[in-house]
């Protein structure tokens, strides 16, 4: 089992910044990557950014590349996502997830076996 606790959301004005945190514990050696997804009201959950658990390789969605930065602490227990220049369209519940399968694809939620509880990010215009 893996436990993920995500935090750091809040209310910010457009152009502002937030830093999200995802703390992992348990059988973390079974994780292939930690990925952030987000879900806005009435929309499907969408891929935001990922970092591989072993090599620290990162990848971003086109909508956040250049504004968001995903990183991992040296102890490899916490993944951070620095979000800069936030816009109202970034408003969503953000979830961190542990990828445990390579069967479906990086951006397919079916590859993710563990999820955090979600943290709300609201960007006002």
C-alpha cells in the first residue's frame, strides 16, 4: 500500500503563485512516477505534470509548461509542484497520484493505483 497526502491549495489572484505538496509513504518502491492531475467542475480529470520516481524525469501538459515546475525532495518522500503565473482556467481540484502500471499510458488514470485526497486551487480574475 502507498499513502499519498496532497496539500498546498488555496485562493490566489491571477498572476499569483502556489506550491502544492504530495507526501508519499508506505511501499513507495512500487511507484513508477508521481503525477499531478486536476479536475475542474463539469470536466474530466486531466493530466498536469509528472516526475518519474527513479530518475526524476519530468513532463508537463502544454497548458502548464513554462509556468509549473514539478520536483522531488532528496529523501524521495515528497513531490512539490510550484505553480506560477496562475490563471482562472487553472482553477480545479488538484490530485497527486502514484503510477503503478505501464499498461494504459502516462495520462490515463487507469495506470494510477493510489491517489491523494485532492486540494482545491482557486484563481480569481
